[in-house]
C-alpha cells in the first residue's frame, strides 16, 4: 500500500511538472504571436490526458484574442466553466479581453458582470472595450462604478478614458481627462502621453498636442512621434508634419511603417508631390515600401497630388491587392473625373474576385457628382441597392449629393424621403441640393422642418441655407440666418459664411455695404471673398470699389487671370478704354495668361471634352455645323448667343 501511495504521488508530481512544461511552450507561442500554434499545443496537451491549470487558461484566452475567432473563444470558455478555475479573477479578466478582441463586447460584459470579485485590471479591460467602440456613456458609467467600488484608477484607466472621449471629439472632455491624469500622477507615463497627443490632435487642438509632446522629451518613443505626425497629417498641415519627421531623424529615431503612412497622408495637394516622392524614396531605403498599407497610401497620395500615372504604376506592381488597394486606385480616377477608367477598374476588381465595399461604391458616387454623370450615377444607385448599401445612411447621403450636383433634384428628393433615418448630414445635403438647383424656398422650408424635428444645425447647414439666400437674393433672411448662428447656436462664422454675405450684399447692389462688411470682419478675407465683391462691382458698374478690390487681388494672387479680366470688363462696360489698356499691359508685365475654358459632356456614358479654339474632337465638323445651325435659328427667333454680348477681354 505504501508503495502504491508513493507511486501515485510521483505520478501527480510528474503530471504537474508536465503541465508546467506545456504552459511554458504555450506561453512562448503566444508571446511570439503564434496563436494558432498555442491552440494546437493546448489541444495536444488535452489529448495526452493532462488537465490545464489556472496558468494555462489565461494564455489560451490571449491566443483566442489574437486570432479573434468567436467559435474558438466560446470553446475555451466552456472548458474554463467545467474546470475548477471558473471564478479565478485572472482567467475571467482574460476572458473579458478575449471577447472584446472578438468584437463581442456584449459577451465580455456578461462575463464581467458575473465576476465575484474584480480588480483594477478587470475594470480597465471592460472600460477599454467600450472605449474602442466609442460607447462614451458606458465608459463613464464604468468609471464611476469603479470609483464607487473603491478601485483606484491607474494609467491604463486614463488611457481608456482618453480613448472613450475621442468618440465625442470633445476638447473639453479631453482636457478634463488630462487634468485627472495629472491629478493621479500618471502624466509622465508614455502610453498616457501618446494617447493625449492623439486625442488633442483629433479634436483639432494641435497646440495642446504639441505641448504634451514637448513635455515628454526624454522618454519619447516612435509612437510619440507618429502620433504627433499623424495629428499634423489629419489636419492637412504638411509643412509641420514634414519638419517633425526631419527632427525625428535628427534625434536618431528610426521611422516605421506607421510613420511613413502618417506622413504620406499629409500630402494631399499637387504642391506637395515632390516632398511625397522624397518620402517614398526614404520608405524604400527603410524597406517600408513592401508594406501593403504604405503602398496603398502611396497610391492615394500620388492620385491626390495629380500624378495618377505613378499611382497606377504602383497599383499594377502590387501582387497581393486588397479591397483597399482597388478602392484607392478607383477613387484616384474618380477624383480626377476619369470615370471611364474608374469603371473599367471597378469591373476588373469584380472579375478578379474582390468584392467592392461601401467605400469603393462611395468613391464612384462622388466621381459621378463631380463629372455630372447622371446616368452612370443611377446605375451605381441600382448596384448599391442590390448589394444592400441603400440601408446605409452614408450611401444615401452620397446619393443625394450626387443627384443634386447632376441636376437630378427629383431623384435626390426620392432618396431623402425614402431614408428610414436621417442625420444632420442628410438634412444639410438636401438643403444644399435644393439651393444649387434653384429651389430656394424649398431649401428654407427644409431648414424649418429640420429645426422643428429637433436637429441641431452645424456650420455646414448654415452655409447651405446662406447659399440658398444668396442665390435667391433673400437679404433679410440671409441676415436672419447669419445672426442665428452666433446668437442661438453659438457657432462662429467662417470665411465661407462671410463670403456668402458679401456675395448676397453684392447681388442686391449694396457694394459699399459689402466692402464695409469685409473691412470690419474679425477674420482676414481671402481671395474668394474679394472676387465675389469684384464680380458685384462688374454687375453694378462700380469702378472705384472695383479698382480697390482688384488691386487687393493683384497683390494676393498676381498670377491669377480672373481679376484682371473682371477689372478690364468693368472698365470696358463704362467706356474707360484707357483702363482696359492699363490692365492688358499689367497682365503682360506679370506674364499672366488666361487658361482656355473647358466643357465636359457625357454622351452614352462616355466623357467628351471641349476646349476653346480646340476642334480636335473626331465629330467636330458635325458638332460645329449643328451649333451654327442652332445659332441661326436662335437669331431668327429673336435670341442671341451669350458669346455675342461678352466684351473682348472675356475672350482673351
């Protein structure tokens, strides 16, 4: 009997030792990001008759979290419940995190609620889960519950709170969390600081983001630099992003793929193309050009900077294209107005077995709006409906915008009325659509309906309704809405709002009042605003103010032809031919030339371009013969073509 007992004890010790060895192997696999291997080892361990212990399950839960397959997670959960460790706090916390990583925060919360005891790690895991999904109300409720339970928050808690308030993009809340972090002494934690940099940047407060960045000088990581660069990039502040990248290199920090992606994302204008190419070259030196996210971002950058050929070259070189790769290339063509190539690539995408997603279709809808491709837009509308996108509010908003820009206001109204739910964007887009299609009264009625239903207008909504007032000549209504922005909704008018009021005053012949309005503005007027006033001077033959405005524009944009042409026309309309000659001379002295006008016409889904004095179109003889015939018919009926009444300077 004694011999049997000794044998049993030795067998137990051997099994315990074996479980420890298996745990070590499983932990090593998880730490090396080999989650599948960890699960396979767990299966082999069970097949050998070994029972997992309280140290095994946290590693297995972590492996399930890494692969994010719900079925595997539920299987492991069932085994935990059958084991003696179902109420272990570390295992239950690991399960909470596991379900969060599987995008099942509801399952995670059920596990969390049933925990007999919770520590700060348990609370943090649940709090971050809600924060990542943008459930700010639940994040705050958990935080208050945590404090009520007597659990002291730590740096991870502050990171979770910071992520949570990001969904609201509330600068006030971010500052509140920042103050709380300083109060509990975690402000020097690098992860906390990096989160604050990102939070401030996403709220548009780059000064505060930079302040946090500067305060962590001694402990900055590549993530710190990336967060700050991304902040500049997201706010389209390329010069500062580029300067910071150079500082990063000088400080000896090696950039990673995220650095390159953030920096390239800031190159969205043609003038940034050269710098974008430099970054591309540096990415090749670092070996980041093989990263798919980097390549996709480069394709987008080249497209937005106007070099679609380079974008296409990179796309064609890709062997492992994803939906994102196809979408950025299709979007590049659509943004340039080349819908023929965009649709050709769209068909190739489907042929290659890659399913277009909502973003792909939205880029095509946007392209149709820019080019006025109504028939193609209707086809994409039908395609989106067949794929179930018509239930998505973003898709419907894009359709309203597209139909409005293509002149299909009836179709836009149908989409709007059929929407099961509408956001402020939906109302704003419909108001704007009515404004650009001449239905000014309807635009104002929609604003009133929106207000009655409790929707709070934003600065874009007010811009849309002010544009309606401008085009309709509703001066009193325009002032009413302009004042409503500040007095009722506490919205500070931007340049666009001021421009609308200047345009409205100008259209009503109140040129002097418009000039006084500009000179008394709290913000500096841009060229667009002065141009609107110059156009009003042309209509109302106000030479003196026109001359003053034109001189301002000559100083701001000396190489832009439009103000010279407008001023010459003002002189010509009032018979001041010496003034016309002076403007012509000034244009020659400044080497200013007027680009020829261009028209785009869609026929049977194909785009045709017509440029002034260019008759290279294959059907030009037939087209211009027909135009001549129509011109004669108009004259016979007492009409004259608009071109006849344009002064000579307009044609330069």
